[in-house]
C-alpha cells in the first residue's frame, strides 16, 4: 500500500470489499461489518459477520479457493471499472468522480465520504482478481472426525462441545459438519448438519438459555419453519438434555444412549455455582460484590458498573472466555443480587435485575455480543447470585474511557492470571494480531 495514500486507501478498500461480499454472497449491508483498526503501518481491516447467528459467508470464503477473486471482481464492478481490464465504464465517466451513492457511498458511512476514492484501489483489486485462498497447515484438521467437529463448533457455546463429547462417549454417530448454512434462501446456521444422500439434510440445533428468550424463540421458530419448507429435517435439543433429544431421533445418531442409573445424583445449578465459589478467582473466574451500589457507601457508584464492564470485556477478548459471578464479596460472603434492587429502576426484582444487566452489556458492546453472554440467577442461602458466562468474541470488544487529559480513548482489556488489565497501543496491536488474525 502506498504510504502517501494511508488510511484513505484502506477506508476505500474496506467499503469496496464489503460491497463485493454483499453482492457475491447475497447478504445485506448490515450483515457484514467493517472497521479500520490500528495506526500507521500497523493499520488493518477487520471484517466480521454482524448478523446474529452468522450467515455462513466466512466458512464459504475460506473453503472456496476463488472467493476473494470473485469478491474483487464484484468490487471492481461496483466501483464502475471493468473487472477484466480495469478500464472505467464509459457511462460513468464524468458522472462519478471519486465515489457516489451508486458505488461506495451510503448513509451509514457518511463520516468517511471525504476520504473515499475508488481510483486508489483499482490496481489492487485487479491484482486480487488473480488471488487464490489457500488454507495454512494450522487449519488442516486431524483425521479423527470428532476432532474435526470439535474444532468447528462455536467457541461461545460450550453446549455444542458437550454434545459432541456425549455422542462420542456413547458410541453414537456424529454429524457430518458444523456451523454451515444449508440453504442460501434461509439466513440461519445450524449448530450441526447431517447429510441425507443428496436430499435436504438434517439441521441440529443445540439451544442454550438465550434461545428461551421470547424474541429469540420467535426468530428460531420462523427460520426453522423456513428450513422445513425447503425440505430440511429439524432436530432441536434444549440445553444439556442430550439423551431426551437423541432418543426420538435414534435413526440419525445410529442408536440410543444408555438409560441413566436410578441412583445417579444430578448436579443442580446451585451445587454447580457453589463449586465455582469454592474454587476462588482465576483467569476464567471473577467475583464482584454488586452491580451498581458501592458496598461501603450503599449508593450508586459508576465505578462499580464500569468494573463489571471491564471484566466482561476482558473475557470477550480472551481465548477462553470466562465466568463472572455478581453478588459475592471477595471473602466469599453472599451479598446477593437483592442488594442492588433499589438501584435498578421500577422493576426491583430478579427479572428487573437481569434486564438491567442485559441492557447494560448490549448498550456497551453491541447486540452481536448477546449470543456470547449467558446470564443465570442462582438461589443460595435465601439470596440470589448472578452467573454471567462469557464466550470468547470473534472480534475485539473495547471500552470508551476518558483519559487524564480529558480525551476519550478506546481501551482493550484482557485477563492476566486473576486480574483484568488494559493494554497499551503496541501491546494491543500485537495481541490483536495473535488473537484474531493469527499473524
């Protein structure tokens, strides 16, 4: 990239690639997000699937050798250039100087309009039309089919991994693949997929707690009905009830799981949370006394909520994710969610507490973080604690904070041992390259 062009080149390229992806894979503008990160020679483009549940585009781009070549050709067309020669289309000569609403400009990228120039990226896109996607050795999965599937599951959903381990433990048949989009006409990505000899296959969904929320449940019903209309068979398994979901579908998984023994002792939610409390804080486990109120003052302190956000941000940015438990003091004393009821608005109960927390996280990190965060309330000693399970994010999640100079800055938090720390610019760039780009 010519240094004289700087971020003007990258900004233009970002929106051109975004438009190319939209047209090649027939997705909406809001389903593919793009952002320019870093500074100077460390600037990079970050593109990600913004649609909830994904669209399957990224898997196809990695799997299809000519994906970026096709995207580049479409981007050239969008920019009013012939994709073979790079010459400008005659009808746009004099009509579009550097960019227009028929090519790269949109209402959503208005702040960047003065810095978008389609001519800067023409030669680069022409070179990209001859590119080929080649998987590196680290992406080549081992021979064992279960191991391949375990590498494909959504890292934000531990239930998917547990489901595969359950199938393997009971000697049952695994699905053919995971996280694919079986129909281009239906914007949904099942957790697992089983082929049926050329016919529309079997879509397996492992539904965690977020799928019990009314809005998500209605969305699930609608897209799964659409899949059934296209001939696909649907299997939905709720939470960890694997045996109950497999038994009526024994033909798919090649058998029936063994009946549980009558003297088996189930692990309840409360015993699980108590086990977490006994472990103490670690790289993947953090305790917080309260959500809004200071413990010593009993009044609303912004630093308390900010501490919650820092921890969740760090877990989202980590490789493993983590669990935050709110309502527990450092000494293990159960303060309870009830302590914050007076500070969460009119609905001063557990539902209001969870709603306040969910709105806080969505407002700070965006709605695409919602599938990565599961919130559960557990009763302990006549009080309740809040368990927040956070999966690793597919992009960095930063916090906007005001520095000592009064300027607002983006801060990247990560976990180091049992502490949440912020990274300086150089550290953040290195961490980003290792965590999200693999470079």
